[in-house]
């Protein structure tokens, strides 16, 4: 089972979610208003997201969906 790491820094209103191992050499790009995609710089694979100015009632979370793993169909 995949391990998801969630970091919340209330003093900075910053929410960071990693579904892969965080690395020091990563690429970040803004996807939407204050939603940052974090990618592995070597592979280009997404490894997490960061949400700026996050508050628990934040509506941006509802617009983000994440599918992990492989979808399998029953025979």
C-alpha cells in the first residue's frame, strides 16, 4: 500500500502532500491559483502537491483528485 505524507504548517498556511519520496532536487510548477505540482527532476514524475494560503475550509481541495496505482478490470 502506498504511503502518503501530509505536512501542514498552520503558521504559514501551507499544506504539502507527497505520495512519493520527497527529494532535494525537485521541480515545482503552479497548476492553479496557489496549487503547486512537485515533480522529480530526474524522471519528471509527479511526487506531490503544495497548496499555498491553505485553511481547513479551503475550497481548492474539492477540485483536486488523485488516482494512485493501477486500475485493474475483473475478467
